[in-house]
C-alpha cells in the first residue's frame, strides 16, 4: 500500500516559519519588518528577502532603550512602542520608506506588543499597512494601565506588588512612574526635548 504521508518542512515543524504568511509578505515586493519578542527582549529587523537569503537593511534591539534612558521592562507595550520609534528612525536613515509586517508564527493580536511596535515604526515615518483599530490607544502605549495596576497592588497587597514588580524595584524603578518615564524617553528619541 502506498503511503500518503507528506512531511512538513523542517522550519514549519520547529514552529519557526509560516510559509504561507511569508509568501504573502514577499510577493508585496516591499521590505519585511520582522518582529521577535523573547522572554526578556524585543528585536526588530527590516529585511529584503532574496533567493540566496535575506539581507538585513536595519536592525534594533530592546537593549538600545537603556541608552535612551529607559528603566522599565524591555518587552512591555511602552518599551515596544519606543523600540519601534528607534527602529523606524534607523530604517528611514538607511533608506526604507515602506515595509510589510511579518511576525512569523506569532499571532498578531490587536492592541498588543507587536501592534505597539508597528505604531512606533509608523510614527517614525515608515509606511506600514495596518488599520488604526488594530493599534493600542495612547494611554496603553504610555503605560498608564501598568502604573494604575502597580499603584493599586502597592496599596492592597505589598507582597504581590514586590513579587510582580520585584526586578524593576531592585533596579530602582517604580512601576507607577511608567507614563512619566515614557514621555521622557520618547522626547529623547524623537529629539523633542532639545
């Protein structure tokens, strides 16, 4: 009896590449904006796919936020927006005017970190096809819900507060200061404070 088993491609089996989404993005003939969010950091690359391999046009890592004065989490929604601003400015400087978002097998969730990053890139001047309804609102981008939750938790349960925000507190950053820190770093990135 003849077998009808068709093996999946290795990168699909490993959960790394969604070939349907990649083909759709590549056929747009625009550079790809690749977003990867790990347990600690976020990484953004603008790439141009070729037959011999992808060419990286511009790259940014969330560790660059520290150089801009950011003390909060490096993978939160405010951090992703700020990283998007940095990545967008670098991409514009390297000649990228438009791009198509490609986040691999990671699902795109409205108002989440990838959406915040796309908004940051778009605000930096790179044209990206994404609907306004998919992007987070300004309060969420500035970290107001995080600050409100931290203030509520600090007032109600000190142990849960220190457990949830222990790493930030050890670094000397109070989560209630997210909106002020966000505005300060955003002004430093965009040059509005000069």
